[in-house]
C-alpha cells in the first residue's frame, strides 16, 4: 500500500500540498485573459484533486524500477512515457469537465477556451508527474533508511544478548571446579562450611543468570554479585583472602552494565591473591566524581605468578564493552607496580 494511504491525516496533508499547485495552475490558465480567474479555478482545482491521486500511481512504478538498480536510459524512458500517458489522460478528463461546464449558461464557450490552454496543461501534467516520481523515490529512500536503522537496532540487541551469553560463559571453569572440589572436601570435615559454600555458589550463579536480561543495573547489585563471588573464594582460600570495601552511598544507585565489575574482581583473585603464598587484600572503592562514577580495584601482585596464570582476558573484554556501550565516554586505566595492581573504571553516571 502507498504510505500516504496508510492514514487519513497523511491523505489530508498530501491533498493540502496540492492546493497551492491548483492555485498556481489557476493563475496560468487565467493569464492574458484567456479565461476568467473564476473559470480557471473551477477547472484547475478539480483537475489537480484528481491528478493528485493519478500521480500516486507513480509510487508503484518507482518500486518496480529501483533508482540505484536501474540503467539511466531505462529509468528516464519509463518515467517519461508514464508522464506523457498520465498527462494525456489528465487532459482528456479536463476536456470532459470543460464540456460539462460548457452545457451551462454560466460557462458558455469554456470548452474552446480550455482547448487553447492544452499545450501549457500538457507540460504542467508532465512536470507534476515527474515531481511526484522524485517525491516517491525520496519516500522509498526514507523507508529504506528506517529499515536499516531498525535492522541496526536489532543487530545491537542481538550483539548485546550474545555478549551477555559470552560473559556468562566466561565465568572461569576453574572457579567452578575449585568451588565444587572445596565443597566435596568439606562435606565430611566441615558440613556447615560445605552447605554455606553451596548456597553462596547457587546465589552467585542465580545472580549471573538474572543479570543477563538487564540492560543496566544499580552499582549496588553489581557489587553484591562480586561479594558472593568473594565469599565463595574466602571459603576456598581461607585467611589468605581479605577484602576492603569503600563505597560512597551516593553512587550505589548509579546504573552500570551488568557483569562489568565481576571480571575485574575475578582478575584480582586469580592473578593477584591466589598465586601468593600469604595471599593478600583486595580493595574495592567506588565514588561519585561529578557526572562520572569511579570504581577502583587494587590487589597484591607478583609478576611471575601473573604470567603463569594467564593474560587477563577479562580486562580486554571490559575495555571492548566500554567502547561499544559508551562510545569513548568511559575508560579503564591499569596501573602496575612490582607489588600492586590497580584498575580504575570510570563510567558516566546520571542522577537516578
């Protein structure tokens, strides 16, 4: 269906556009005294109203011969032929209207005066049809642009879903295996600890699955998930792992992408505390800095141990997510010394 016919409002606007065209045609017909202005108006306005619907047929012709996929000669020839035929049909209809008016005493002789205007009317009909063709090609391009935007949004949604699925799959298998082994080892020796570890693990996995359906979550929810993870690791690593948490209450409701902090916490445990014989302390700090949220994670660091445990793929993934989600408005800074590893995450944070 023609897009103009999809709503009454569009039809009214379209016909309103033809009103000044009819007025201009009235002036053309009345020039030089060929017709009285009121005779020209009686001819021009009905003809333009009818031709408005005739020109709408060019929409289907434009759809049949796409602008970018058709040779220029075929394109020009087809539309020129259609313009001549439609303009000719338009003149015949105008002639019928003039004959009907000529039968009345008020418009006697209007038929002959109409015939004297055929050349200018014929050229006007061709021009109006070609203008309609241009307008319809513009509509088609706008429709294609909207479809492209819709498709791009769909791809963004699909990419986000794939990203979250990948993030959930990134939960270190070694973490799961180690947790299950720790639970197994404590079932007989410390049933209470084994049960607590099972509950923490279930809560952690449930939180990861829940976040997969969210576009953004409050910072406090992200930190709670990180706490569940750290509690599990505390059961496994014992006193080797301690955590210091400094979170400004003002930034607890700042929206953040789900699972954006979790990979950084896993990095701190896997590459920082776990390789050290004496373990260490992970410090988590979150503060509001104007329109931005600053999250800092620090952990002890041993370069040799970190190299043995891998290359921190989690940091690369976080940087990629920030680039995709915030288009340069967020950043991840890494600072490494001989004994400490520091990560600072800065995100835009609007008032909640």
